[in-house]
C-alpha cells in the first residue's frame, strides 16, 4: 500500500478519498487475516485529466493504470517521469511497440499473438517486458482474457518467449451484484494460479491483479494482491466504455 504524503489543505479531495480507500483496504485485510503490506494499489486514471493525476501523484501515488495507448502517450508527456504506468486494457497488436519499455507492467496479455509481438518488440529494443496473463474467469462474452481451460496450454507457449516475463494473473470480476458469483470468479483466478505454480515452477506467479471499485474488498478476501481502482478515488467517469 502506498504511504500518503502530509495533508494538503489546497487539494484535499483526492487525498481524502485515497485515505478512505486505504482504510477500507486495511479493514478487508484485517477481516481476512492478511497484511495490508501485501496489497499493491494501481490508480486507474483512464479518462482522468492530467491535473487530477498530478494531484494523486503529490499525495504519494506512483502507480497509475491506463487502458488506451493514445490517451496514455499524450498524458505521459505532461506528467512526472517516475510514474510507474500499468497497461490494464485490451492491447491491439500494432500498439504493443509503444508499451514495451514504457510501462512497468502490462496486466492484460490475453492471447498468444500479443505475447509474440511483445517478444519481438522487446527483442528489437533490447529489453524485457513484464506482463500478467488475463483470464476471463466469469465467462462473460464481452470480456477479454483466456478461458480457464486454455490457460495452461497458452502459458506453456508464452514461456518460450525469453523477453516476456510472466508475473501472475489478472481478471475482471463479473458484472453483477451477486456476491457469490464475484467471489467465485476471483477464487477461480487463485486456483488457476496454484495450478500454474505447480506446472511452471520457474515462473514467478506473484500477482493476482483483481478487484475494482465495486468489488475490491471481496477481491482482497479472495487473495488479491494488486487492486485496480479508478472511480473510488477519481469519481465517476463520463464516457461509457468497454
Ligand atoms: C476501468 C478499469 C478499472 C477501474 O474500474 P473502477 O470501477 O473505476 O475502479 C480496473 N480495471 C480495468 C481493466 C479497467 O478497465
């Protein structure tokens, strides 16, 4: 969890919301016998103006998540260089070149083709690229991600790409208020990780990136160690998307 900077009377809103979110994270950790130190927070700044991102930055946040390459490239220009950017959205193959070397972590590698392109771009730049494998744990047709049944085979092929460092798994919870369904989806991701740890022990499967504004407490209870929160801190977005 991030440590917030001192109270700033000129910019209280973002800090107050962050404070409240961190309190809820702590409480969920306590309920589930976990340490809040295990939890990383990515602030999702898609559709958020650079000014507001700067405010969150001044509060001490360094990890921000974006889902559109063009939007991210434009905003990045005006923001501090030490921000760790996370690509959390579906990534078109022809945009892969922009994120290699530019983001700290991709959360959304959802197909073999993309991993191959990341490998090629990383080779070209003499870099490695860290990514999570996105799994569609809810089976909702509108969601990207490998189906649980195809994860093992696809991962075995991704493992051949020496410049693509797999770091764990990501999922988006189902679009429902049914708590048991949401938990099931998160539990599925955790179970898949356990299988992968067994099948591919040389890979570090550390990350379980799951939990958004509406379901992050359930995600913590089900083992999440990386939350992706936007609305809880920046407020509702205006545009409809995915
Ligand atoms: C938008 C988005 C989030 C953040 O959603 P909120 O409900 O605003 O917290 C998290 N993950 C992904 C993949 C997203 O696209």
